[in-house]
C-alpha cells in the first residue's frame, strides 16, 4: 500500500465482496471494553486500572479532548511519508511499542507475539525488564530495552550487557516506578503477579541474579522471588548516578517518566539523548499532571537538545497527531496494543497497529499534511 490509510479500503473490500468483517473493532477507543471479555478479572484489574482513584489516567484522556486539530485545505498530497529516524533507529512511522511488563496476563505468548507483530509492520519494540520472556527470546528486527534500575549493580550490569549482546539499540530508563504505586484494583484482589514469579524472566535467567541465590530457582522459587523483591524498589536514585549508565552503555539513553520542565532541563544537563514525557499511564501517582499537558512546555524547553518522545493516553491516530503537533518526535503506544494482544495474539496486535497507523495517516491527509514532520503548534488549538 502506498499509504497506511489505504488499509481502510482493504477493510471495505473484504466487507463488501468477501462478507468478512473485522473481528476486532476499528474504533481504538473501544478496545478496552471489547478486551474485557477475553481477560481474567485479575488480568483486567492489573492492566486497566491505575493508581488511587484513577484521576491521573482520566486526566491523560481528558487532556487530548482539550486540543483540537485545525485541518487545512488545498494542501493535499497523494502520498504521505511517515518515515523518521529516532535516536539512530530508522522507523517507517513515529510509533514505538511501549515497554509493558507481564504480557502473558493478556495472552500466553505475551511479548513474543507483540515483538513479532511490531516486526511485521517494521516498528520498534521495547522490551520491559519485567517481561514474561527473557532478552534472548525476543525476535524483533528493531528493539529497545527498558530498564527498571535494580539496586544490585551486578544485576544491572548483567542486564545492560545482555541487552547489548542481543541487539537492543536504545536504553530506556524508567524513573517514575522506583516502587509500585498504590493500585486499589490489585490491592483489593491481593494480586501482584511478580510474587508468583510472573514477569521475572529476565531476572530468573540472569547469571548475576542466580549467583546471589543459595539454591537454584527450581528448588526454591520463593527465595528467588523474595530476592527480586529486595532489589526492585529503588527510590533512592539520584541524577549523579546517571554517569554509571553512560559508562556502561554505548548507545542512546532515554529517561522515561518526565513531566517536569525542571527535570527535563536536568536530563539535558546530564547528557541524556532523549526523554519520554510520561506519567506511566496514570499507574503511579494519583492526581498527577496529565502527560499531554506537560508535553508542550518540555518540548519548548529542551526539544532542541534532546529527543522528546511521548506516552500516556494515546488511544487513536488522532491522539498521536496531537502529541506530534505539541512537540513529540514519536509516540509510544501502550494499552491499546495490549488489548489487541488479549483479543487475538499477534494478529490482534497487528490489527491495532495497522488501524492506528491508518488513522494517523488519514488524519494527516485530511488536515493538509504530507508528513507528520509538518505538524506544529499551529496545527492544534485549545478547545
């Protein structure tokens, strides 16, 4: 297809001439309700709800409603070019698969299916430290690694080395999860998958982690989980420690979880290559600023010095266009692809990605833009 938006024609053709309708909705804002029928109560409680009352998650979605696109006429182009290079990674579109842990809660293949789906569309997959599958199991043409910085430096160094050895090109350091936020939906069920060893594949397969255990994991899995529990919370990190990562990682370093302009400036001062404006999808701090509300000021402050990326609240192609217009170079997609994974595994993730890319492409075309790089502050107005 010449343009991602041509995907809608294939859907119409299949419906009109083959009597085949999409099994998964093309309205990406409705994915959550459709996926609810495929997820267990525990999985639904872990994936969907957010910290506290859910105020931050609601704010993330509401922030997109406060911005309106301003379509321009008679500027059309028959072909759009969404390609870009982000932090040295060539991409067919400014969309990255966000790091999401414990994806086997949504589907038995978890991250394996998601990575294959990303590769099928040429998109970049980001592997979570809390994944259900280890570094070495992920087959993706383009992949980044997201680090939850453990308190054990030996394990941290081992993670970095394994990521390098297995072709992960960019390090994404999540800063907003020094410990798990207050999540009532999980607390009310007493459900934390890590305590059953789920989402700990990177740790359990790590030689530095294994070396600290008195017995092999198979003989005493509880001790292994407790050892993880001692090194995961790391609320004592400081800016000075970033030099450790620079000394031990040769590629680009991105800080994820930035919503403060002052923190964005500190990130630039400490020489990082990029940052992700994100509040972890509202899963960490209740009542926090919406990520989209934080984006414009951060892009203005450091956009010329570091690569500004965005996540938290993107549900549609139109949402992606708004974030790009407000200063992001690319968006990271989280929950929507996870709902696709729950509904149909790899095929479900591909469906969600194709729909998002098609809607983004059509939004650009109908707004008078040949590519996403033409979007700017005049492309949107506050509602």
